[in-house]
C-alpha cells in the first residue's frame, strides 16, 4: 500500500534552489570592479578597471617619489600608493636621450610600483613601465 504524502513537509529541492539563487545574487551585487591596467606619468596615474571605468589620480607636486590617496572617478574607497624609484641606469638614460631627440615633448613613464587597494582590502600591485612579455 502506498504511503500517503504529507502536506506539512515542504519539498527540500525548491527551498535549496531558492537559497542558492539568493546567495548567488548577493555575491554578484557585492563584486567590486578590479584594476586591470595602469598608466603612470610624472604627474598622473590612470587606472582602467574591469568594468571599463577610468580612475585617475594626480601627483601632489613634481619631484615627489611617494604619493598616495583615493582614486578619482572610481567607486568610493579605492586607495593607491605610487612609489617612484629614483635610481636610473645608463641604458634608460640613453633611451631617454634618443626619445627626447626625436620627440622633445615625449616622456618615458617613470620606473615605479603602484599598489591599489579596494574597499574590501584586496590589494593589486602593478609596475611601471609595463614588463615586456
């Protein structure tokens, strides 16, 4: 004889599916864009985010080797730290002389490390100029 179906017990599968869907939606809403690429000059930092947002920062003054702050144009809370390496080498000096001879207004990107920290504390590290792959 078949057992009668209890009307008081809720089916487990639909409840689990709803719970998983709800948690997935919450996780998607909390995903922050990540820094994907940087461009550094003597006076500015540009950051391209994973959602195509362009964020920027301006150096406080020329000749400063360490500058930090909050990126402009990004969702709130993205911090940056730029550490310019003041050392140079003979090859870089030769390249700078050649570039200046060809294009006097041209500027090689400074040798630096850039650290970006998102609002959740995730750290992203970049170097300038970009390494040759």
